[in-house]
């Protein structure tokens, strides 16, 4: 047994210290280059513009945190949604991305900046076209931030205020003042109503804002 172990040790591949040192040196150079690119992306405050990053296989908040640590202003807007608790009729609030797989970042546009941003783990692309990444104006960003802060994208806790089969009145649109029976709910806060139009029942699609209870 001892002889076998001695033979295995003798035949083992020797550790290459030089190879390990070279690998470490290259990794350190790569890290420093990445830091230099991100520093270029941060640049001067007055040169920064908003851009959109497409991220994958990583939560948006983690990408935002890494960008923040690198001195870059980043934002991933979230909305409130309501989820029913398992084995319960109660609902709890949860936060979900308004734009899944996208992160906004304020950076100085340059080739070095794009290399730095694409070096962030999880970042797949900077949105743009043939002429390069597309900047977003401060005015547009301020409007978007205002909408998110105002809760425009939030889901209402009682997202289905009417019962299926309940009679409702259309209060807005081309079918205003007609009544109908709620057949079901559609995507994006829509409803399907079987409306009574001139003695006939016609299925129409409306939004929740267009109907009200019929007393």
C-alpha cells in the first residue's frame, strides 16, 4: 500500500508556479483595465447621459448595486404588484421590475465606457443602433421617474372589483350609457362585457376605467 502511494505521488503532475503567477498577473491586469473603463464611463458630471442596458440571468437590482459601487448612477424602476398568499385569501405586496431585464445608467458616452459597462456581470448590451447607443434625454427620464413615483405602473390591490356575471354600465367611449354583463377579465386591466346594444347582446372589450356598477 505504501509503495502504491509513493508511486502515485511520484507520477503526479508537478505544480507550475510560473503558470499560476502568469494567470494571476493577467487577471489583475484585466481587473485594472475594467476599473479604468468604468472610471471613463463615470467621467465628468456635465458629460453624462442616460442609456439603457439590457441584462440577463441576473436580477436588475444586483446590476444597479454594482454600477453604484463603481460610481455610476443607475436605476431600475419597480412597481408594486399584489400576490395571493399560498393557502390563504390574503394578498401581500411585492415589487417587480417595470421593465424586466433593463437597467438605466447615466454615463459618459465613449468606446471605453461601453467596454466597461459590458464588462459588468449580467450586462448583455447597451441599447442602440448602427450609430451607437441611444441616449435618453433628462426630460424623458424625469417624466418616467415621476410616473413611477406616482405609482402609475402599480397594480391595484383590488384589481378585479367586479364579479363575473355582474351587470355594469359603460360610462366612457363609443358605448357610453349602455349596460352589459361582465363576461371576464383581459390583460392590461381590460374587461370583456356582453353589452346590450339596440336589442342585441354584443361582446365588447373595454378597460376597467370605462365601466361602473349598475344600480
